[in-house]
């Protein structure tokens, strides 16, 4: 019998680093969401918990952003300095954070898994930001040390074991071959967007030899290939869910494993989406993955996926026909085909949609690789918030490598990212979920010149009563103008730009006042060029409602929001000052 040995990353030094980093982040983000109120004490700030006090150096920047120096955090208990422990911090704050007692263990497990992820990345980190500034798309993708910048427990991945993290996590960067299942046509659905033929789609993604091999496998079992279509699944999902929860379907040959595909894929930051490493021009594949991560079980619903290509076609057409969006080079990556299996007992049994209805589906999304020019590179926008183990910021390194002044670089970035978001909101009442992982930057000379938006089917909304094709009706929501404005104020300003502005300010690259002045100039320039849209929404308002992400997860870490009423699930904590209001008011 083999004797287990401690995993290399679970050592005292790496875990101490992880605790310090996560404690600093928790203090910062919980203070940002006004769950904690740091008390000024000389040059320090202090937070008191049930059993301890935490003393640290910090600056409060725009949007109530607490820039805490992790190295300065000291925990004192019973008058004695003690080691930082993120799990202790959460336990001490469970009541003021509003964590339901029955869910405290689940949230602590997500915190523990996040710590393990931080320790793994710290121990194994291979690249400096100086190297990443010149690296390719997937090297940057696997090098990220931070997940969602706002969520404290952002790498829960409950269900993954050590071997799974080594094999399937984006930071491990290991090649993965997807498992392919043949599923009965009569009990499955394949939805295709404009210009997509089912057979030609499989031929382009798998190749004739692989398809012929799948067909031979079916014939050996006495089955007719014409009765089946092919569904790609995550290897973990096949082993842990499909072969168990769908065992009867496999036994009766309604679901038949036919092998792995020929191409190797790389897991992306979203963990259940795969990039084709061998043939980058082929599509991303997004799979169902029944692990608990950041407030949700990461499944895919066949019913939900059925209209996804139609939604993507509609959004892509709107974007392509808009001259302002074309002028920014703004594009969406279409989710152009989806497949789901519905012949199982969970679907036959009816009842409300549950995790069991979201275990066996997939979709294909366009790759950005064929859509860039020679000399251009790609990077997830999340990379702009990355620091290497020495604390160096990739955004600062890109600015240095570009040869531009910091203000010029930021202005170019805002033109590529902020301007199209503002235009979609004002001209079309169209809102995306434009956080760092959902946006892919096109870098030219180390400068962001345009962006691709992804995750269209699940995270886009039309907020007016314009006529929509019937399959697209799903994305219509009825909200007030003040909620519409949060698509900019919360999702862009608070959700991403406040973090980037803080990094550039702290590192002495660009003062935050100058950053927000550039953001205001971008918004004003759009207004000057589109006078017919002035007054559609009040982007000049002095303050806006403070929508809080961690409060959602703390309330219910199993399901943060009701996906059928996301706006109604929001939790607010007062208001935040609009960082561009003063500049716009002076125009």
C-alpha cells in the first residue's frame, strides 16, 4: 500500500502566503461592501472580530476600494500576535457577515479550497510579468493567480480532488482530451446558429477519421450510427456523474462512450470551458461540470442551451450592423452550436430544474484566434489585474513594454472596452457581463486595441420592449433606468475598473484621479458623437446604488441568485460615489 505524502504546494510557506493574501482580500472586499467598518488608528486601520483584532495599513480609494498592504496585516488575539488564518477570520465574522449557520461549513470549504489554490499557484508559479508581457494567449491564461477580483471565495471547486486539480485546473495548464459520448437523436437536441450544419460541424471539429472511428464503435455494439449524435464531456464529469447518475442510460445504449477526441484542450479560467491547443482555429468547447464553485454548481441545461445559438446570432447581428461598434473593433464570440441529452429519468420525472437537469449538455463557441491580424496577440482581460509572486503587475509591465505614456495606454484600453459597453447600453439597452474573464483583449504592440466579448447566451440582457425573435425573448428583462445604469456602474466601474485603477495608482503608474478622468473623457466623447442618445440614462449622476457580490454568496453559497430573476436577487448596501461625475459635471 502506497503511503501518501504531503502535496508539494501544501507546505507552511506557501500556505502562510495564501492566508495573508486571502485575509487581506477579505478585509478589503468586506469593507468595500460595508460588512466591516475599519477604524482609523494613527497610520493604521483596525477591524475587530469576535476573538481578534486585525491591524493593517490601507488607503481608501474611489468607489470605497480598500487598498490594503498584505504585508502590513497583523492579527492580535488575547493581546498576543498570532498567525493569520482566513478560516478563523470567516468563523469569527460569521454572524456579522450574515452566513446562515447551515451553510457555514460549505462556505468554509470554499475558502479552504481557495487557499489551496493560492498555495498551489504560489508554489508552482513559473512566469514573471516581464515574461508574460510577451507571452502567448494560453501561457497568460494559465499564469493567472487571481480569480474573480471581487469574490473572496472564488476558487471553491468543491468536488475536485488533488489529482483533478493537477489535471483540469487552468493554472495547471495540462492538456486534456475530452470524452465523447454518442447519444440517441430521439432523446437529445442539437441547436445550430446561422450557417451551421450539424454534420459539417462535427466534421470540422473532429475530422473524418475520428467520426469514422466513432461510427465503427457503434456498429461493433450492433447500433446504427444514424440514430446517434455526438456530445463532448469533461473527463471528470463522465467518471463522477455520467457513469454513475446516468448508469441506466449507458447500460441501455442511449448513451455510449465512443472515445476521446484527437485534439488536446486547455481549461480556461472559467474552468469548464476548453480552448483547442492543437488546432486553435477550432471552437472552444463549454461542458457541464457538476462541481460547486463560487455560488453555483457549474452545470449546463439542455433546455437553456437550446436557444443559445439563436440568442448569439441576434446579438452578433446587432453588433455587426452598428457602425460605432464596428469602429471600436468590438465583436462577440458566437456560441454557434449546442447539444443536450434529455432522455434520462431526471428529465422524464419533471419537477423544478435542478442540478440533475444540468449534467449532460455542451456548447461550442467561436475561437478568437482566426479573427486577429498577424502580429497581434490575445489575453484575457482578467490578466490586467495579475501580479506575479514578486508583486509586479502585468498591466504596468504592458504599459512599459508599449512605449506609450500610461495615460495614452489607458485611453486606448478604454476606447476598446468601455466605449462599446456604454454604446450598447445607451443605443440598444443591451447589457453584457463584461468582467475580466468574459473579455478577451486584442493586443497590438502591447496595447489593447479592441476586444471580444464572450459568454453571450448566459450573460446578456435586453432591457427594453423592442421586438425580439421568439427564441431570444429569454434575455429580455424589465428593470428601471437606475438598474440599467448598474450595467455600467456596478459591472464595469465597480466590478473591474476600480481594481485596475487601484493597481496603477498603488504602483505609481497612473494616479487614480487621472484614470477616472480618462474614463469620464471616454464617456463624454461618446456623448459628443451621439447627441441623440444624451439623456437616455443618467451616467452623470453623483452616486449609484451599491450592489454587492459577496453578500449574495454569503447569503446562499449554493446558489447566489435566482437565474430567472437576477435583478430581483441583488443586495444593496447604500450608495457609491460615481468616480466620473465631477469630471462630467464640469464639461
